[in-house]
């Protein structure tokens, strides 16, 4: 059976990466966290104190960035490498979270990231999550899943996660940041977040991880068994 490309899109803090990772593991596919790439670019721009309005300076930084994912056997997951440096932890910081939507809306940043994401999909057998995977990066992906959940429930989940590293941040601040990211992600001119017409929607507000995985796996199996021949942009 031909390996699939599985695109998972949806709002911030919807559990996309949890589902994508578990789906990849169940199918023995490679998991690619496209948001981590935008986060790594943002981290590098902040670290270099680049003015986020200075498009030339941003392009300069992009010209010198090499992004890669590497499997870390100790962590039993792949980590984001920025010019060979493991930045997995640093890119999850609050500072990066606050700036990343602004950076991800820049056309040159998207062009850079999308080209790399398409290259990573050349071997197929991947699960990639993000905001524009099923609409722009792989519009012909065989499986497209769009995830959503109640914003208040999403904020609570994210706030709980942040307790370990940023106990000073309130639930209200987390919810505000999340809604602002949703607003920027859905309203930007280039590749806004939207549901692909042929995406399977999962609202996980009241689902357990096991239940959402089961739903997704059932959907994938259904596609695998009735797989129509579809052209893909990368083969
Ligand atoms: O999934 P995440 O929260 O780690 O994504 C970080 C940011 O990157 C988010 O604000 C939206 C942006 N993003 C994007 O624009 N396109 C993608 N394919 C993935 C993420």
C-alpha cells in the first residue's frame, strides 16, 4: 500500500501535536511539527534582536538558517535542530509564543518553511501538523484532519502545561495569547488557517487522547481501504 501524507491542521493548543505524534507512531510514519520550524525561526530572530519589521534583516537571517529534525533516543522523540543546535526547549518559551504568529505571517518566512516542509514530504509516510498543511503545503494529501476545541478548554490545557515553566502567567493571559494567535493565524493574508474542504473535523473539547486517536485511525484506515488514485503535488 502506498504510504500516505497525513496533514493535521487546526487552532493553537488543540492537541494537534499529541494526535500527530501518536498517529505517526501507530502507523510507523515520520512526525513533522511544522510549528516548531516557525518557532525556531522566531527564536533565532529574537536571539539576534532583529527588528521584526526589517524585511532585509529577516531575509539575511533566513539565508543562514538550517532547520532539521533529529530523533533523540533518550527523549524517544524528534527534536528541532537550528543550525545543528537542539532548540526544542527554547522554542517553547513564552517569549517565542508571543512573537511567533507575527513572524509566521511574513511571506518570506512562509516561503522558506514551506519549501523545506515539501522536501521533508518527498518520502511520504509522514504526519505533519500545522495551520496550512492540508491547504497549501500538501493540498493533495490523502488524509486531512482539522482539529478544533472550545477556546476556554484549550486555554486551560495550555495553562496547566505552562505551570512547570511559567507559574506567574495567569489563565486569563494564556487565553488572551491563544485568541490573539488564532486571530492572526486566521486573518493573515498569506496562507491563513482555514479548514480544507475535504478535511475530517475532530472537535476534541470532550474527547480523551485515546478517543481522538481512535477516531483518526478509523478515518485513516477508511481512506487506506477506499483509496482513490489522487494526484499529488510532490510525486
Ligand atoms: O503549532 P504551534 O503553536 O507550535 O505553531 C506556532 C505558530 O506558528 C502559530 O502561531 C502559527 C504558526 N504556524 C503557521 O503559521 N503555519 C504552520 N504550518 C504551523 C504553525
